């Protein structure tokens, strides 16, 4: 299978520190390795910069201040990126409806990497969001070939750990893909907007790809939009960056389902985004060229724009041509509603409900007294009133992958590289004791130069998990390490004990929940026949 745009994945990070590293003021652990944004491949990331520059993920740092009481993974830069999280933070602050959802493929034991995502869902639930956790059993069956028996066993374990970590099943929603009819119905509808060429381009699917694997993709799209089925609301999907192709696709599909597209326009004709920016500049300079600046003409603006210096010459020429063709038509900013999938009634109703001056065309209507935000709201309202979904593009947050305890990537197929939430506490202790560190050759050298906490999987354990909410403690470990006051033997002993304790507590809570599982509205046993793949 070929991967999505990002192909040269093994580029070394180099010395010029990735932007992300700057998001780790308290010495949060630096992730390693390389990035391939492949949801079914191996997921490690070396060059977080690329995620920002090529894929348009934004730095989490920039929204951190807008989050009322940020989670420690946010404060420590472990959650390093986002798409549109602002919308969620705003709803959080204003006590408006919002949701958080994530999903888990039940392919093995839940481990400390999953714990991060469990914690993210739980934290969002505690902040007042509608919280959803789903088991991606259809995906595990179709994309990974697990049998239903295996899936059922793991499903139970994921749910138990999620509950043990604090998910409130009464306030939130738990489901598995295979039994959620509404999700499957939505997946079917979304599948009408998706075609095979896109699957090829985004996921590298080809003629050999199972149809059910493709179906699991639209199912995930439906998972992501499921919290909005009753009413549109900002929704955050906490995931690893490997899931970003899914996020982009879901955001795209969510807009394709909409009745109307709201854009800004200046005259009757359509502009591309860059052309629009240039025409906006021309509009702002109308005093310089318009015979009557209160009513500049397209032709006049076109003449002015033709001499405007920009590197976007193609867009400029395009805009100039359109302006010239429009000649004497007034150049006047307006908000435009394009009819995308609306019924005639919905379009009529929209036109009816626009306040102030408006002009109706065959497939769009222009409003002169509505700002963009108000127009978006109106478009969504009319859509919902006429039986549409009115989806808000889903937001996402991305966390760093933990480095494996043995160095390299944390992988479920290498038991020593990770700690399963089901490991015996003593085993957890032993794995931490056996972990690679960022320590120096000798104690003497360590005292002199300090340890390399930024490259130490043990420090990561402290930052991602063992310090919990206690920033002071995480910082102390970091500073003692890099200052040469902390030696690896003792440091690992402390971490190992904390890990043992954590596993003991966690497993005790799992047992408590085990006794109450029957009370949950959740089907733990799949009643499916064995198929050829099993
Ligand atoms: N594809 C995800 C994984 O591999 C699982 C998943 C299914 C998911 N549906 C989702 C994740 C919705 C986030 C949101 O782990
Ligand atoms: Fe890692 Fe601790 Fe050693 Fe520092 S002292 S390198 S944090 S094990």
C-alpha cells in the first residue's frame, strides 16, 4: 500500500530544532522517529514540522490560552497540534454544546499509549462536553483481519480500562461500530459523497483493497460526525497524527454534505480564494481610482489591479479579466450563499430569511447587510430546519507518540517496548527498570554533563503519565536530570515504583468495574459467524 502525500518519511530531524520542541517549555519529552501519515502503517513521527507546514495542522500552543483549565498533556506540549480546536474551546468557555469523541481498534491489549487518549476523552467529559468512545471493531475485522472472538476479548479490556480511568458511562456514550445502526446509516450517506479515486489518493487503496476495508473508512467518517446527529456542535477528536488523513477527509465530507456554501464576493461573478484576496485589496484602494469612491466599478478596479505587484500573477490576471468583463458593474462587498445541495424549499426559505438588502440569482443569493459569521449561522439554521445535518467541520487534537521503552517506537508487537495496562504490576516495574535511558556512560560523566532527558523514554514516562497533574514534579525530574543531580539508577527505581503503583490501582479499579459490566448498555459478545477470513 502506498501512503498519503508524505512519502519521504525517514528524513533525519537535523539540528535545527523542530518547531514542536519549542512547545515544550518544561522540557516535555521530545518524540523521535519519522512520520508517515498512514492510519494502518507504523505510526511514529520524526518531523513534526512537516505536520504543520505540509498538512496544515496548527500548533497547540497557539490555542492553549483559550482553554479554561488545560490538561497536563496540553500544558506539557504532549498534545502538540490541532485543527480548529478554537471552536471547541470557545463552546467550552461559553457553556454551549460541544462534544469529544475518539475510537479504538481492539487489536491487542490496551497500553499506556491508549491511556493518553482515554484520559483525553475523560478530561473533555469532565470539562462538560458530551463524551463518546467507540470500539472500531469493523475496522479491526476488515483492515486487520481479527476474528470476532479476539475482537470481543480486546473490546472488553479497552472498555474496562476506559472506565477504570474515570469515564462516566452514564453521562457519556460507549458503542461499537458493528452494533450502531445510526452510525452505519450515516456511513452509507457519507459514502455517497466519497469515491474510489479519493480513497486511492488519500489512503493508497487499489484494486486489491477489500470493499469492507473501504467501508470501515466511511464508518470512521460517520463515527467522527456521530456526535452531531442530533444537532450540529463543535466536536473534538483526540487522536495521534497518523489519523490526520481521516480527519481531513471527515472535514471535507462534512462540508460536502452541506446545503449551502457561504463565501465572500464583490460582484456577481465567482472568484477563487486568491483572486478574492486581490480584489479585496483593490476594493480597499478604491479612493485611488474610482470616479465615485462610494460606487467603484469593476472595470476601474481591474485597471488598477493590473498594475498591482504580486507573486500571484496567475490569480491577479484571472481577477483582472473577470473585473474587466464585468465593466460597469459596481464593485461591492457582500456575503454569498451558494446553493450546493439544498432543496428548492430550503433555498426559498433562505432567501426569505435574509435580512436587509439581498439579490437572488439562479444558484446563489447575495446578502449585503450580513457578516460572514451571521451568514454561516443562518445557512446552518435553514439547513437544519429543512431536514439537513448542518455539520460543523470536526476539530482534532494530536498527541505525540511515546518512544518505546527499548528505544525506537512503542509497538504492541514488542512487549518490552510498551507497558500494557494489563501487565502484572511487577512486570511493569521490571520493564521500567530495563528501559533505555538518556543517561551518560558513567555516573561521573552524568554528574558533570547532566542526562539527556529529552531523549529519555523514562523521562517520557514521567511527563506523559507518572507525574499526573503535578507539573512541579515533572519539572523537578527534568531539571535534576539535565543538571546532573539525578542518576539513572535511582531515577528508574522511582519511575518503576510509580508504574507498579499505577498498575496496581488501575487493575483494582478494573476489577470493580468488571463486576458492574452487565449494567452497561453495551453488547460485549458479537454474535457473528466465522467467515473465510477468520
Ligand atoms: N482508525 C482508528 C484507529 O486506528 C480508530 C477509529 C475508528 C477512530 N473510528 C474513529 C478514531 C473515530 C477516532 C475517531 O485507531
Ligand atoms: Fe532518564 Fe532519569 Fe536518567 Fe535522566 S536520570 S536520563 S530522566 S533515566
